C-alpha cells in the first residue's frame, strides 16, 4: 500500500500589510508497488517508433532493438500496443482492424510483437499528431485503464501536418495519458517535442548516439512499470478572498501547473500530477492574501495529495504578520533555491533561442545568468552542459563568452536538460 508524506518549507512571517506567501511543499511516496498490480486497475503501455524516411538504416535498426527491449520490460498482464509512425500512424501490433487495439502481455504476444517490429522500414514523412490520436484511440478501445503511458521516439520535425493539427491532437490527448518523448540525432525540434511531453505530464530528452537507445528505453519502461500509483492530483485550498499566483512543480523538473487547475469546490483547485513510483517531488505554491495587520495569523493554503476521493497527505502553508524585520526579511532557503532553478530553466531556453536568432548580446546575457544561477545552486549538470556552449570567465558573476562553434547535440542537450533541477535540504 502506497504511503504519502509531506513537509512544508517557508518563512511564514509577513510585514505589516504584506500579502504574498511562498512555500515549497515536498511530497514523498513509498511502497508504490508495480503498475497494474495494486488493485486500482489495469495499466496500458504503447511504444511509438518513428519510421519516417529520415530515420535511415542505422537509427531504424537501433530503434527496432530498443522497442524490443522496451517490450521485454513490460510486466506480464499489462495491456500494450506498438505503433509505427510516419506521415500516418500504423498499428503494428496487435494486427487488428476493429475492436480492442491492445492485448495483454505474455510470452506469446511479446514474441509476436517483436516479430512485427523486426519488419519496420524507414520511409515516408512525419505527422506526430496522428500518432498521438491513434494512441488515444487504442487506450479508449480497452475502456477503463487506471494507468496509460507512451514512449515516443522521433528523429525529425513534424513536416506533414500543420502546427494547428499537432496542437489539436495534443489538446485532444492531454490529461488522458502520459508521454515520455525522446529525440534521436539532431534533426528534431526540442521545443516541438517538449510541447508534447509537457502537455502529457512526461519528459523529453535527446539521444545523440543511437547505440544508447536500448538502455534509454529499458530505463523508461522500468520506471513506468514501477509507478504503482496510477493517477494522483495536487489539491490546493485557499481562504476566501485569496488568490493563487502560481502552482509549480520544481523537482525533479520545473513544470508550471497553474493553468491546469480544475475546481473541486469554490475554494479548492485540483492539479494533475500523473502516476507515482517511490519518489519525492517538490512543489512551489505562491498565494496572495488580503493584507492584515501585525499580530494576526491565517492559514494561507492547504496542500493535499489525492488519489481519487482519498486524501493521502497534506501540508499547511501559514501566514503570520509581524513588525520584527529580522523575521519578515528572511528568505526561506528552499524557496530561494527553487525560484533560482525556475529562472535557470527560463534563461537557458531564452538564451539558446536568442543565439539561434543571431542575437549574440541577449544570448550572452541570458546564458551568463544561467551560469551564475547554476553555480549558486550547485547544479553541476547544468554547469557542465553550459560549458559546452559558452566559455566561462567568471561563474560567480555570470561573465561568459559565446563559443564560436558549438556541436548541435551539445546545444540540444542543454535545451532538453534546462528544466531538470537539483534539490536542496538542510
């Protein structure tokens, strides 16, 4: 049985007339169990492989091997499908025309699916919206599934449908299933694939070397199979007259959840968090209260983790108005850290966009700030990736020079990793 616990990190003291309360709420899950095995319902997995002509022989062979490895790591009894995607979406396995588009995993179906994957050939264009829509139809063909997850691999841009068509497909599928998207090589657009992954509560990353595809697919599927809590929501209650400024996941990645809230009642909003394994996640909650005078106290927010109708843990965000500037001037270390990490993600993406547009001055300023933030927060992964794009003169002040020649894979690796954060404790 999964057990959730929570902790709140904040400075609850506000000056006379102060309004804004910031807190980091850490939620931890242990004993999550395996997907589809905890009594909440069946799990479904779909592996989508880009089979467009740009994949070529080497990427295609690596992708086929990786897809087979993914199948090997799907637990028996799990519903699954395999989709081949180019300018259309093809159900490669199971080979059906009507009815259920997914089958339960066992030794026979695994072998049959592997055989169909072996026939994949690189040809045609790319239309990812059709891939997503087929995934939704396949999940829907089974009826109620507690957990729905997709691994999507591509190597190129979405040339064979309009942006509006892709956006419509994303809107059609968002909230229905999760997508972990991976791009192989350097001919795909990070922003395009990130848009899919973020809307689908998943992750995006680059695989520069196709020989790594198998290991990546194995890790992704193992993680998915270890998420025994199928679907959880973050519920945030605020008092009458208060306002949510933002709700943001800040670890392990930065994801803005503010616009995804749906009302539970007049004072409570629910924000989707997807499925959970044994893990910790941190959320930055910012609330604006009606100003009060010195000596008054108020509960600013009640942050809960819910699975269905069950409330499994909660953290209380508080506010106390004080005239003691030694108390009110303090910035909570966790709040400061994750505010910096959110800014880090933003300035990396803005800096790379400016560099691509030829605006070297803006790129230098933004990436310099990124170096400064990464150094201050101890984000060594970000610092290492930034060093491949800029020459660092002074990390503490963010003084950098743009490198004249940058390997495309290094630039894309920095972009995809921009939302990954480091944690702080103590």
